[in-house]
């Protein structure tokens, strides 16, 4: 005994004696739908992997938490960094400076955000490179 769905599906896809063209159209339609679904699954898999890779690279390069002071900054940043490093889930802590500026060339003026850190503390940043923890060589030249 065949399932009802299979019976109905085969009934309308098989050719009758005179209508072989209908069977050909059904075959082409089924192949087209199968190729479309295959392409959709492939593209979604690639995009999902791409999204995970981009997210890992962005989160590996950007700080997860930033402690910011007033316009004058944090006076005792060494003490604050030592206090933050005592937390078991903190991997690294280092100071940075954020500022705004203007760049001009000829008649064009653009606003920019400038971020700076201490080169001596650069090795404290655990940046991901090919799945391993380590400072990327091109980070210093970026």
C-alpha cells in the first residue's frame, strides 16, 4: 500500500499515453525546484559561516567593555586597570584616547574620530589571528 501523497504525486507527474509533453514539463519543473532549493541552502550556509567569521574577527579586535572618564580622562588609570584585571574573565586592560578632529585638503574638510593607545602596552591585546591568540603583525601598521 502506497502513501496517499506519493500516489497523488505520481499520478500527475507520469505521462498518459498521448501526453508525453506534460511529463517532460513536470520533470523540468521538479528539476528547477530542486536546483533552486539547493542554491538557496548553499547560499544560506555560506552566508551563515561568513557572518560567524566576521563577528569573530570584529569581536576579537574590538574591546568588549570600555571604561571612560570625563573630558579630563582618568587620573589613576594604572590603578583602575589593575583593579579591572583582577576579575577572572578579563583578559587584558589598557588605556586609550578618543578624540575628534578635522582633516582638510584643498577646499574639502572632513570630521574624523581619532583613537590612540600606548605602543608599549600593545602586546596586552589578545587579537585573533587564524584562530590562535597573538598580536597580529599588521596591527602596528594599520
